[in-house]
């Protein structure tokens, strides 16, 4: 079956990926709504039939079925985290085994090491990330990434995107562009350096939200 990005999905993979709503409690998925493109993620989840809500205070994610850290500006996100105990809340959430997905700036926040310039990371994913590695806003682009584990090529929107420069032994590379990882997961935590919410393809969100029952590997 052809996907909207020109890649071909594998029928067996389609059967293997469970409908995410079947494994999510009624609380829905929390989308961090401090800044960035949180509304696009909510629209994507609505198209998939998954309830969601905007989280603006740490306590609001406690009963959520999953958590999305959207793109935006990672330094701005950390400024919010410095004044309110978001970091503690997110760490506790990830430790519970519920799924966490970070996209673009969200991936930077989840990383172990951050460069260009050096910046704090939460270390929930054993990856090293270089910020703005593709250049300025004008260098943003749309392309296809290779994702055999998800059934074939995946359309991806890169906007001032970071690059994953290194991955630890417990990290699975799910998709790559020119041999470089762009979508990874480690247990219940996943990260994409692109914006999956800006395409019609829902496989990244389906993969990430299907991780609730998978035990987390440690670095």
C-alpha cells in the first residue's frame, strides 16, 4: 500500500503496529504546551482518534497516557523548566514506563549530550545531539527518510533541525537519512529530529505511543 510520502508500507508491519487508542487510558496524551508546535501534534492525534490535552503545569501530566515534547526552541524550553519543576515531572513520567516522544527541540531536551552550543540535556535518551546542524531556517527541507522497521520510506520535515551525532548501545535507530539516525527509541522514550506532525503519515506517532508496555533499556 502506498503511503502519502511515496514510500511503500509493508502489510505485515501494518498488522504489527497496534491501533494506539487501544492501549491508551482515557486520560489521553499530554502535549507540552509551553511553546512550539503543540497544536500540530494535537491535530495529528485527533486525526488518529487519540484524545489529547495541552499540558502547561507539571502536575497535569501525572495522569496522562503518554507525553509529547514538541519542536520549538530548546533554550526557551529550559527557561520554563528552570522556574517550574518540569524536569522532575518528566523524569518521573518516563520512569513510569509510559511513552514519551520528543520532536526536533524535544529531541534535544531528551538527549544526554548537546552541542552547538553546549547545553543541558535530560539524558532520558543515550544520544548526543548537535543543534541547528542543517543550518538556518532557510535551509529547512522536506525529504524521505529510510525507515524499514516502519514499513518503508517516511516523509519528514526538517526545520532548523538537530543531528544525532552518536547513540548508545541501548538505543535503536528506527529511521535514517543518508546513513545518519533521525528517529531513535530507547525503551518507552523516542525522539525524531524532524517534525512528523507536519505530514499526513502517522507511523512515528503510532510507533512512539505503542511503547507503553515495552520495558525500558538503560544505557
